[in-house]
């Protein structure tokens, strides 16, 4: 078995190769993430703005900015919102008590 530093070194070499354009042997998975209608998605959950913001770990002001179109959720937030849109109870089901 390789030692940890050998694995890290090999991983860094992979990153260097990939970043310099050598994509041979790499598999890249891309997922199309739609632009969310945050207010509609929150509406599907039945949660108030404060409760929804808390459930997804964002500040209430951030949620309000998203809903009012002043800001756009980052990619990771859009992924979470897309999951919630498909299954409104996903956060509670998977992370609730």
C-alpha cells in the first residue's frame, strides 16, 4: 500500500496535469443546474422565510435577496434548491431529527 504522502503527491500531479490541459484518463461529470425560482421552491416546503433560510443554512437577508432577484444563488446553493424543488422535504427527511 502506498504511503499517504505518495498518494497526496500523485493527486497533486493529477491536478497539475489536468490544469495544464492533459485531460487524458480523467472523467468529468457535469450537471446542468437550472436557475431556481427561490420563492416558489420555498413555497413548496410550506416554510416561512426565516424557517427556510435556517433550514438551508443561509442568512435571512440572503434568502430575501434571492427571492427578490437582487442576488443569484451560487452554484452549490442552486444544486440544493434544485433538490428541494424535486423533493420539498429532502432537508428535513435527511437532516432533521
